C-alpha cells in the first residue's frame, strides 16, 4: 500500500489508476534512453566505443525493467488486498476494513467492495433470521396439529375416524421432520462451506457404521438389505461435511428403493481421496438428465417408493458442500428402474495439517 499511497498523493494522477500505470511505464521505458544520453554527454566517444555504449545501455535497460516491474507489482497490491478480503469473507465470514479515502478507480473498487460485503452480510443475516422465524411458526403449527390428533385419538367411538386421525398424524410427523431437515441444511450451509474448520481424525469404519445404524427403523420398515464394505482405516476429513452428504445420499437411496430392495455401501481410500459409493436397485434415472439431479429445486424431484417427501435441494447442497472442500458428488444409472449409484469423493487432509 505504500507505493500506491505515494502515487495517490500526486495531484495530477491521484484520480486515475490508469494514469499511475502509464506514468510508471513511461519512466521505466525511457530510463535506458536517459542513461544513454547521459553517457554520450559526458564521454568523448573515441573510436571503438560502440561496445561500451551497448553494454551501458543493456545494463540500464535491465535495471529499468526490473525496477518498473517491481513498482507495478507494488502498485497493484490493493487489487490483491480486495481479492483476499473477498476470499476471507466467503471462506471464514471475516468482515474486512478496506480503505475508503482513495479517489481513483482502485479506490472506488475498494470502497464498493466494502459496501457490497457489508450489504451481503446484512442480507445473509436477515435471511437466517427469516428462516428462524419461518421455522418457529411452522413448527408451532405442526405441533398444534399433532396435539389435536392426540386428543382426537382419545375418542375411539369411530374406527374410521381413527384411521383418518392416524393418517393425519403420520403426514404431520413426516412433514415436520422434512421441514426440520430442510431448514437445518439451509441454515448450516455457510458454516459447512468454511474450509479448514471441522477437520478431524477418525476411523472410517467407526464413522460410517453409526450413520447406517441410525436408518435401522426406515430400513426395517421397507424390508431393505444394506450391504457394507467399509475400510477399517484412520483418516483426516471434514467430518460435518462428509456426514451431511452421506446422510443425504443414504436417505435418498432408502427413499427411492422399492420394498425388499438392496443397498450397497462401500467406503475407503483411493488415490489419497476418500471415496464412498452408495448403490441401490431402486428407481434409477435417465443418465442424460444427470445434471438436473444437482440443480436447485431439481426438476427430477419426486416422491419416494413409499410416498416419502422430497425437497429438491438435498443433492444441490451436497454437491456444493463437497466442491467447496475440493471434492465431488457423482451420479450414475443405467436408466429408469435400473437403480443408481452415487459416488462421494473428497481429498484427504494430511496428518500434519
């Protein structure tokens, strides 16, 4: 910033970053010429001095080029500062304090970048507040519905009514759980996108198996079989990201597999990457439409084989979370009714990190 601050103090170029570059470049290009003129003025130029003139000109040119490049590199430092400020905000949510008092194009860039980041931060916080209010109000409504259903169940005089009440209760519970998962996914998205946070050393087998065990009720209800091939190894990963993505992929496999179907889960280290494959023999999809699976509010969103609900954003969030960590989420299928395979890939963190 010192070089930029110095040139900004010159009144005839303080409003134009382009003028600063032109002045520095002009001086840099003409320094060899100035050096040559100086030599000619103070030398008698005897016969055979051409070689000396060449050597002096070459030396001055090299020095001038080096100095010019160095000054320009220092002059564009504000650009790097803005870049780092934006990256730090995106990754760590750190609000920068960029200078606001320079008057040229770069000064305007820093001022506008600061303003944009402040507005974005305010917008995101407002967004999270709205989600919190939205969550509270809808949960209250669902809880009231469930309470009413419990009271109605006390009256057993009408068996048909009891069936409708039970259906109401089941649907309300299903929607409430779906709402909680959706809101939690959206609200935690910023936290999970932070690179470097949440890195833990875990045993892969001990990490994956409890997640599968948590699905025991839904797996039993649909009479599914889950085959496991999980490597027993210790690795360093972003546990929250892997857990959230694997949960979502496994839930989808259960949701879109017919009763009595099979799901295979394999996990291990391949080429310094964590790889988790979840393969099912369920509904499948057209491979030509695979990109639509990862779109926000995916047009391929559909009910599960037991009419389970689907929000259409789970795969979108999962893929973005992995990409922020340098990983990928891939999907494969031989076609509708032919099952599907989802691959989670994430670079491992070295033991020294």
